[in-house]
């Protein structure tokens, strides 16, 4: 395949008008190698890597924590149709037995055409701080448990790419030291202070779950997790840009605090792509109205938007286009160790491409 005359996004953040060549699902440099000479005219369009959502629970009435394989396929078709070509289905804090069932269902997972590629599983909970549980169920929260993590990871074919951990909980530092080479340890849902967070990062954590949300605020005398993570050049911070979870001023601040280290996420729930109404999130009732999803006590739950719209929102908030694209492609790919395969339009990588017009409307998904 030849994608002709497009404005192609480069790894250095620049744009270059050029043709892009895809052969047998991979980007190639030399057109002489092409056997598929089908042409796609991308004149006047941005040619971008497919987006990568590393934190999303569901869409179209389904949730990964349902343990419903057909439901997951519907989520992945929705995501693909919205330019997300790689995706990490994300679990909730629910009963241990249910988690075991859900993770085991992924052991023999096979991607299908027209769906986002499953890049791995994001395990959000149950190793959280009750005081910052957010939309997670208090009765299902557990202390960090290395054996339980390894049991789940084995059951899903070692697909867990991320696990959220509250560093102020019992045995948290031991958990980090033991598992830092087996998965990405993300700090979140925590009331940890600066010193505790800094120690967790020193032990091997390198990620922050949905920055600002479910953690102590950045204070001038108590900088907490946000302050500690911003000082660690190896730490990537997730950011929800639905315009509800975080004020646009704080979105701009996050990109300054974490230069080149923001990973845009959706944190979407089953109401994404659906009408306003009542939905379930991890066994709790959530009401969605105008994009705002709340529990019965008023707690903001997951978002009702997708990553592509989040990227567009970031640009509307004043984030440079190049930075927003990087935060939705290269940074998440690097953060979970898949940048050798996806995240940029480099020869040898998967031919996951989206065509976008100058107004940031999605025109075509190619994969």
C-alpha cells in the first residue's frame, strides 16, 4: 500500500510531506519491495501513527471487567473506528475470583481485523489506598500481593503491562522491588506524601495513574506524588483530557511539569459511545449526563470519551499539536515497552496509521 502526498508525523515531532509504504502490515522504506501497490491519496491530510490507549475500561455498553470476550470485541471495534489501534483493557477493583476469571479469559486472545490490537492488560487495583479509592469498591481493596499478581499474570499469558499500586500501603516497597522487572509499576489511588512517593520511584516505580485524580494535590509545602513524579525524568504520567476530570489550565501545567512524559488516556467506561443514563462500573451504579459520569455519592467515575477526542481536547486547551500527538502515540508506547512495534511511522513497525484533516477530524483508519 502507498499512502501518497500526506503530511507525515515524524519521531522528532515534525511533519514531512512524503509517501508512506506499507507491505504485509509493516511500514517499509524502499518502495521497490512493494507487492501491494494500492494507493491512498492523503493530500492535505495529516498521516499519524494509530493512537495507543493504555488505560480504558470499556465502551459501547461493555466493560473489560465483565469478563465477556464478545463484549471486549465490541469495545475494540469502537476504539479502532475512533483511531485507537492499540489498546490496554483495564480491570477494576473487584472480587479476587472474578479477577481470576477475567484474566484467564485473555490467555489465548487473538486479535481480529477491524479491532484495536490488545497491547496488554492494565491492572488498576486492587492494591489501592482506601482513602483514595475513587470509583473502586472499598470491600474489594487488598494489600499488595506479589503472589496474587503473578498468579493473575500467569493466567493471562503474562499480558499485564501495568499495575497500579498505592505506595503508602503495607508491603508496597517490597512489591515494587520484586516486580519492577516483570511489569510497569504505576503509582496511584494514594494519599502518599512526597517522601513516600519519591522512595517508591527510587525502588522502581515509573508511572503515575491518571495524574491529579485520586491523589493528594500539589501543595507548596506538601508536593506529594505529583511533585515527586515530576522530578523523576523516567516517570510517565497519565492524563485524562475529557474536559471534566481536569481543568484545562492544569492540563497545560501537566505538560510543563512532565515535558515529553505525558501519556494521554481516556479512562473510558462502558457509557462511552452511548446515550446519557445509568450504567455499571465495577459493580457500582454510575449516572452519565453530558459526559459527566458520577457514582451515587457524587464521586467522578471513569470518563465517557475516547482517546482521539481527548487528544483533540488537549489541542483545544492550548497544547501544541505535536505534543498532543506524541502524548497519544509515542509516550504511551514507550511507557509500556512496545515502542519497537508501534507508536511511530518508522520502517519495520506495524502499519497502524490514521489520516486526519487540518481540523483534527478522523478521515480514515489503516491497519
